[in-house]
C-alpha cells in the first residue's frame, strides 16, 4: 500500500504547512507532493516528488518541458498523476502569459520571441510552428506542423502552406526551438528555410522570417541575412 503524507508528523505535512505558512514558504518538492497526493509502495509523495525534480536538476521549467509519457514512467507517478503535474505546470505557464500578454501585431523577431518563448524554450523535443499573419501583421493563427527532429524531409512545404492558406494568411513566419538551448541555425535549418522561401514565392505567400528559439535566446534568419 502506498505511503501517505498523512503518515508524517502534522507539522511536516506539505498540505498542513501550506495552510499554516502559505504556499510561498513551501519548497518546489513540497508543492509537487501536494499535486501528486500519494506515492507508491515504500515511497511517499515527497519522495516521488523529489525524484521527479532530481531528473530535471530541480528545474520546474525543465519539468514543464518533459513529455507527459516520460513523467508517467517515473515509479509512483503513472498517467493520472502525470496529468495532474502537467496541468499544474500549464496553469503556471498561463499565469505567466497573462502577466505579459502576447503582441497583437508582429513588428519583428522580438515579438515572435515574446509569443513563443514560454511554450518552446524548455521543450525536450523540437517543434516547428507557422505563425500566420494578416495584411497588417496581425496574428491569425499559431499552427503546429511537426514535433520531433527538424529536417527538410519532415517539414514539407505542402503541409506548411496548406495550413497557412486555410488561415487566409498574407504571409508567414516559421518558428522552431532548439532543445539544446543554442539557437544557432544548423545546416538543416538553412535548408528548410530556403525550401520554404522558394515555395512561398511561387505561391505568392511570403515567408517573412524563420525564428529559432533556444532557451532565453533567439536567432532571426532574416536579421542574420539568411532568408
């Protein structure tokens, strides 16, 4: 039978501590243990929470970037508790997004960074997005095209422009992340960009930029003269 937090001395139980001293006084491990609720045979929720954090070197941001299936495989977590953790971290991300609302119009790569950084900077895998823009550079839609390793065979112009045309876009900006944290464009990044820019000219649907997010940094291929 799983050990429960109720088996700890009352003054050491995370939930009771939250009511007594407030959530800001609790450690990330204690807060995560409250979300988990219980542990598993021989390991209480605090222990399981500690293992989850140890796998990401104590970083809640990195934890938020881990795939749900990976969290579910941690002993004592499983799919139900992994869903709770993912939901709690997503709520935190949305609170942060409300603090700095997304730009209404895209005036340059810094606006693209603002729009995507919180979602992309900590992901463990690459995601390739299309930002569909209207004639006044207003955001019409954010379209996820692929998830996984980026190369020219995976990101096909047909999928990119089909999605953009469906949004009645006047132009697009393509965006993806580097999980390594280094946004320096790779050879594949350049190849994908050239392929999309050429297809955009044929379709009269311009590619304004390709922005790569890496950690808290970004590179704009348009600014770098690589478009």
